[in-house]
């Protein structure tokens, strides 16, 4: 296997990398990393020591969005890259201000100088805008924007699912629920044992 993906099942960044690799049918040797026990091979490969990290014969790709684009440029049978330019704006908003507010809501103890309630409201402003944009999908069909953003909306929703479900975001909530109930989500969320040097190769997808 010429490509190796260091991944962590529950990390939303790693989720979206696996989503694109699966859509593009780009097989990799998957190595499940336990973040509190990072293997030396992973630390040697990843400049940032974060998952996901894709190692190919030509390069190391250390950013999840770059892994998605790498996979889809090789094969994009579902047309995920065929999206309006505004799709990149949605991704940038999700990866920037929304993720920042999400972290300060979910991990409030790490940010004692921040007001977690105010941060949740900041995240909610983005989600309210996204709800207005979604009509089944963010655009006319599923694109990179949907699958780059969905894992983070999932992460935010489960901070307080009862609160999330009460918000006036019906299209967003339906979009997320369809994703969570999909065979696509189930396929990328299979459990794998912690990878150790010398372990048998696990092929994904």
C-alpha cells in the first residue's frame, strides 16, 4: 500500500478526510492513532503531530482539507469539487470563526477568559445562516462543502443535543440527521484497534 493515513476515529478533521477518501475510492493503509499515545512513526511523519496525516510516496499532507482535495482531484465520481466558489467561503467560515466558537463552547474549561454562552451564540449565528442556505444540501447537490462542514456541525450538536434540537434550524437539523443515519457515515466510523509498529495492514475504505 503506497499511501498511509494516520487517523483518529472521533476527530472531525480525520472524519472529513476519510469521507473524501471513501468517496474517491482511494485506498490507504489506515493507522488508528491514540492521541495520548502517539507512535513514533506518526510523530516523524506529521509536521504538526495532528491527525489526519496522509503519507504518499511523493509528499506528506498534514491538513484535512488538503487531503480531501488530493483524493477528489484523483477521482471525483460524485462531483464534490463541482461547487460554486461560495462553497469555499462556507468552508472558511466553518473552519475559522465557527470552529473557534465551537471549541470555546465544548472545551470551556480550557478558555477561562471566554464566556461559553456567548461563544455558543457566536456558533449559532453561523448555523442560522447555514440553515437558510441548505435546501437538502448547501448547493443543488452534495459537494465538498457539505462533507467538509458536517463533522463539525455534528461535534457542535452533541455538546448539548437537546438544546440543538430545539433551535429553529429545520433544514440544518434534517441535513445533519440524514448524514448521521447514512451508510456513508457508518462506513467511516468503523472502529479500528490502535496501530502499533508491525501491526497488520488495515485497508480503508
